C-alpha cells in the first residue's frame, strides 16, 4: 500500500488514533508486526499517516471486532489488494470458516450458560447442604 508523504493532509499518530478508535500503542504494534506499512517520517522523526493508512487501520480494527485473527486479517488485506471474483471467493471461504468457528463458540457459550444457570438456580432454592456451584465446579466434566 502507498504511504502518505509529509504535507498538509498528513496525520499525526494521535489524530490517526482518534479517527480510527485504535490506541496509539496498538498502531505502533501493528507497524512492528508488519500489519501496516511503516509510515514515512518528518525530518523531526514524527510519523505521518494518510488516507491509505486510515482505511487500513479501520479495516484491521473492524476485522478484530469480528474476531478475525491477525493471520486471517493479513490474508484479508492481501486479498483486498486483488481484483475479481477469485479474490472474492477466497475472502468468502475465509469468512465462512471464521463463521463456523464463531458458531462453535456460541454453542460452547450456550452450554456454559445452561450449567451456570442450573448451579445458580440450585443455590437460590436452598435445598442443598453444600454449595451447588462449588459442587458443579468440583465434579468431573460430563
């Protein structure tokens, strides 16, 4: 991706952070791990960012919000640079795999909810001599 050069449209890292909602240290981290290109610097050493970096960072932030891993985001960024149906098919496949993982996590969370709700209900009814939640945590997994 093309980086912004110094000039009137260039953004300081703090402004980039404000516009994208990404912490300054996180921006620097993404640069260190090559998720984002290293920006040009002014003569005084200040990083300067432009529209390309702003869009890239917003893309990364949104993908992270959707639970994509850094490796998956790298793949998506690479695919976003391609044109055509082939790239779209690869993006769809990656997203479909991620959706399958998300659905599995939701199923796991629902199972955890049922176990915890039952333990809390048993605590509330006061019929147990001990603590139902401690008993649940102490018993072997089913």
